[in-house]
């Protein structure tokens, strides 16, 4: 059987849904061309399994490419990618919101600094983190010196939880206030990001309420 296809598009043309096994070895093991072809083809119901934990600089470029909703295919060469991103960031003022910043590695911090430091880019970056990101930043004078405002948010009090959480995630929009209070007491503890649903917690909460 000949398994050679004439193009990436032809290779994925008959895949309505599939399980994708992606290798490791950094992004060199990720079939970016085939993934782009799958995206263009419109396949749904895909399941991805990867041994590649974390994202390196090139992966971060792809994330920014998607977040900025840029047209066409992403450049393959890092230098071309950087020129494109910087060019886009000079066209109009933009704000990047980076959530869970406590998980960023030093390479990630440096890359954001690299984009922000270019005098032509009109860029503001908001890092939102759990415990720890501010500590990492303060250890790096080159990064800490660029922070304009350090803002500490305290945990929500119970009455604030009932007001804020229904606005935070669709799961809680019409939830019973007693369930919101229970979830806060047993999992979120006044933290809105912690109220994002996790499968295990969603299963434990109802069973706990039922005495199971």
C-alpha cells in the first residue's frame, strides 16, 4: 500500500475525526504542517495525545499568532515569526493578558520582555498569576524594572463570591447560591480562577452533597 500523499491537505482530507499521537523532542516532533492542514480542512472531534509537556519559544509564537487572530499560515523560521509579530504590534495599541503567569519559565518572561522592549511596538502586558509570579519577577531586575503597576488582589469574601462567580463562568450563571457557597468553601476559597470547573471536582461536589 502506498501511503505517500502529494500534499498535507491530501493526507488529512478524509479525516472527520481522529486521535492524534504527537511525538516529543520539543516542537521538532510536532507535525505543524499537518495540524495546519487539519485546521484548514475543518475536522472536528479530534483527540490529541502528546508526550511533549510545555511550550518553548516557537510554541509561544504560535500562541501569539492565534491570539492576535492573524490571517494566513504562520512563518516557520523564528526570525520571520518575530518580525511578523513585531510588525503587527506596531500597527495599533494592544494589550496582552497572560493568565496563570506563575507557570511561565524564564524563556517566556524574556520573550515578552523582548517584544515589549521594541520602541516601535505599542504593547501593554498584564500578567495575572497565582502565588509566586511576583516573586519570580522581583528576582529578575531586568524584568521587575519594567513593571508599571504591581496589584495584589485579595480573596473574595462570601458575599462577594455570590455576586462575582455567576459572572465569571457560564457554569455558575444559574447555579443555586448554596452550591456556589459549597464549591467556594471546599475548593475555590475565595479565588475566582479556582472556580473554573475541573472534572474531578465536579464529580466530587455532587457526591459529597449526597453523602457519597
